[in-house]
C-alpha cells in the first residue's frame, strides 16, 4: 500500500509541474538583437528537439511562441533573416539554456547590451486582449 501511495504522490507532483508550464512564452529583444532585421526562433529541448518561429503579430516589440507539449527547456535565438530554416547554422545569437518557469513567469527580456548567454531576466507578461464591438 505504501508503494502505491508513493507512486501516486510522484505522479501528482509531475502533473502539477507540467500543468504550471505556460502555454506561450514571450521574448523582448534588446536593440542589439533587433539590428539587421533579425528574426527570432525558440529551440525547445529536453524531450527531443524542436525549433519554432517566434512572431510579433501585433507589432508591440514582444515576440511570442507556443510552447510544445512536454518541453521544459528553451533557448531563444536571434536568426539570420536571409535564411528561413531554423537551425544552428542560421543562428546569430542565443540565450543560455533556460528552464521554462513554472511560477507564472512567461516573458524573457534580453538585457541591454547583451548578445549571448543571458539566463536571468524572466518576468510576467499579460497580453492585451482586444475586444471588437459591432
């Protein structure tokens, strides 16, 4: 019986941690990263590997990406705009290896003057909801 309770407790902890992973991550690049019309991508790892384009659909300077299910780690990358493929050959700059926060933080800010290796500037971002009335 104790073994079953121990297994159930472990499963509960895993489910709670996975439930706290945000559905979207956001990136605020600094002026260095924005230079030369760079584009941005996220490299997810720790459960296989997956590259995903980042977009700024509303033009506010904050890029977003959907977090693929089951991934707990990410690297944000500044990409060559002349190459459409996301891979390490087309990467110009990158953050350090980041663990996706489970405490509500979902926005990573590239610090001013930084080019590579940033790891500590997570914050909370709540996107504006645009309501159209007819």
